[in-house]
C-alpha cells in the first residue's frame, strides 16, 4: 500500500515535471518570438529614421548648393561691374597673404 502510494506520488511528480518542461518551453518560444518581433520593429524604426535624416540632409545640401551658386553669380556680376576695384582688391589680398605667409 505504501509502495503503491509512493508510485502514484512519483508518477504525479513526473507528470508535473513534464508539464513544467512544456511550460518553460512555451515561455522560451514566446520570449524568442517577442524578441524577434521587437528587433524587427527596432530595425524598421531605425531605417525609417535614417531615411528621414537622409532626406533632411539632401534638402540642406540642395539649399547650400543654391546659396553657393547665388554667391558665385553675385561675385561674377560684381567683378563684371567693377573690374578695376576687383583687381585691386585681389592684389591687396595677395600682398597681405604673402606677408603673413613669409618665412623670414
């Protein structure tokens, strides 16, 4: 009788251990799926943010290129309007830089 009770207890423990293994396996799978899903969400968010940054940088580059072209156009017009003043200014800047960079 005691042996029969012990056998039943052992069988119950085995069943509980098997159920516990199944539960741990299910939890592990759920956590793995959740981690994969979160990693995918993070990756998608990172790519989205990178695309926004790239677009913003493209706009900044286009803006700066336009400003640079306008400045060059203004400078060309200034030189065309007053060539002697432009020549003397360039000569003066050259002399000043020559003195500053002289190694005596």
